[in-house]
C-alpha cells in the first residue's frame, strides 16, 4: 500500500494540530496516532517545517517549481525562525503543565460549555481601501481575545489566529460564527474537528443568534470606528489594539457586575499561576 503524500500546507496544519494537542497534555505517541503518522515522520516534519506559516510554505512551493535554486529561500526562512525564537526567550509553563492548568481552572470555575464567538467587521481607510477586523471573544468572561486587522482575511488567516489563541488560552469546547467563507472553509472545519472543537454555525441571515459578538462589534463601531478617520493599515492596527485593551481592562460590563472582562480573566490567571507554583 502506497504511503500517502502530504503537501507542505497540510503538514504545517497537522503540526499546528500536534502542538495544540501536546499543549493539552497528550503524549507524543497519542498525538502521532491521531495524526496517522509515525513519530519519526512527526519529528522530521517538525525539523523541516516547524515555525513556518502556510503562506510561506506556498511561496516555497512556487519557488521550487519555478526556480532551480530554492536553498536560499529555505535558509531565509530558517533565519526568520531563529529570529522569532530569539524574541521568545521562554515560557512560564511547559506545554504539559499549562494544559493541566487550563483543565484545572475550567473544573474549579465550573466552565463546562466554554464558548468562543468570532466574526468579521468591515471598515475602510480614508483612501477608500477596505479593512477587515477579525474579532474573537470569550462568551463567559466577555474578554476580547483578539482583534486581527488586515486588508484581506481568509480562512488560513483565521486558522493562524486560532492557533495562537489555542496555545495561549487552551481549547474552547465550541466556536460560534456565521457561515462566512472564512469560517466555513473545509480545511478549517476539519482542523477544528480533529481538535475536538465543535463549530456552532448560526442560521444564514440570523445575526441575533450570535448576539455576544454582534453586541461587541456594535460597541467597537460606536466607541471607536465611527469616531476615527483611519488613514493607514498600521494606524488602524494601533488604534484597534489600544481600544481592545481598554475594553478588557477598564470598560465596565453590566453583565459582569460592572467590572471589566480582565477581572474575570484575572481569576483564571490566578488559578493557573497557583497551580504552576504548587
């Protein structure tokens, strides 16, 4: 029986799945079994593609097809990877301990149906060019987990954002969204399914079924977007991120007893730190 060949894009997606699973305290043998590859293959993939983004892999593939000298590109990517590692001197918790901490916090706080919501906000800079903002919130704490700003956001970009959040925040049980192509893409849904994250798609044309994120987006538009003239993409990124921090740390929420979401999130952080030091 011939061995199945995987494209670089598929390998990178599987490596991200593996890293998230390892972060949830799964042993390497179990992760490899779930991926359907041997440990030798997994470690070889990690050596060749670890730290590489899907868009970089696509460019590498194009260069290999068009250019007979791809080694320089691979060296550049390796250099980028080393620079990224230098910028990340270490982690407070090992992946296994961090995974146990997240599980412990959810048990202690009674968070059984942990739901995140995400959606897309459309805006324009002053020159008329489009802006898109990917918003991700935690429905339990009301914390805005991410506001990713770009000219275009595709399903691969959504996967990138979720990957970073899953590593830092753990896995939600459910992800609620509309049926936009960025969220309903087959590759993204398959990746989430393999991680045991259930997608909750609202009915088409029924934004009220995703009320938490719709309310959040409305506040962001009223308090920020409607009052600012955004000239550049970089300016939009800075202002949107600054507003996210104010929303999380200062702005009171009536559903939280007029406390900011960061207060709720701080409870989670306190439990996690206590477990790490025990």
